[in-house]
């Protein structure tokens, strides 16, 4: 049976979900599909393009129309949708972050964030900058979240204090929450700060001193 592009993507996603990004090699993928490695290159000229296609697949529904009608609700909904899409796959945030850095994935998610910024009243320049900031906030937070979860499952998550001056640092009291607290709560807090920052900028522009 002829190997189709969709078969390659499905096989790559299965390896990603079971073993992680580090074990997703073209050789392993070819072996799992029962073909020679050269057969993969009919569909993807190199591993980078394969990873870009996987990132597109992970993100394919994130930019769908949102239910929220106010700009702040749109941002929150899109950000949560992106986080959920990344968490749905092992190392999803790391993969998508890498493909964004190499420009191997599409920009529809970032463009959706920028469009919301424009609707909020931000200038084009600031809407674009805000879209990058929000995109990389979600990616960075989720990379850390997934890394910690994997380290914990492997019994490798350190219980050492996160504060450099612990136990005397005032921030040391929050270390246990950072280690054991709900990452969704931390995510929502950062997202709220982001939305509040946009709202403050809009208010300042509307009422200059």
C-alpha cells in the first residue's frame, strides 16, 4: 500500500505522544511504518519540515472562531485553547516553540492574537508586539509545565528550594506552591496580568496626562 502524507504524520504523532520529541527520529518513524527512511522524504524533505507539519496539526483548531464577544474574553479563550492544544501532546509546547523559532509552522495563532489586539483598540504595531508576547507567554509557561510533569513522573523533580537565598529569602515561602500548586492557577494569574496591561495601555491612550 502506498505511503501517504497523512500516514507519516499520524505515525510521527504516535511516537511523539508515546516517547517524546527526543525519540522522534526519521529512522524510528520509518521503522514504525514498515518502510525505508527514504520513503519518508517523498513527503517531507527533512525532519524540520516534518516537525513543522506536526506543529500545524497540533494547532489546527486553535484559531477557530471564539465564543467570547469582548476583546479580553477573546484573548483568554484563545490563550486557554492554545495551552490545551499543547498539553494534548507530549512535548507539544517544546515542539511548537522550536518550529516557531525556525519559522517552520504557520502563524495563524499569532495572527489571531494580533487581530484581537486590533479590535481592542491597540495600534497595529502594539497589537503585533502583544501577539508575540502572548504567544511566547503561553509557550514558555506550557514548556515548563510539561517539563515539570515529566520530571515528576520520572521521580526526578528536585525538592530543593527555588529561592537562591532560601530558607532566609522572603520568597522562599512560595517555593512549595511553585512546586506543588496548580499550574492552571499560575497560568490564569499571568494571563490576567497580561490583559490588565493591555487595558491600562488603552486607558492611558484614551486619557493622556
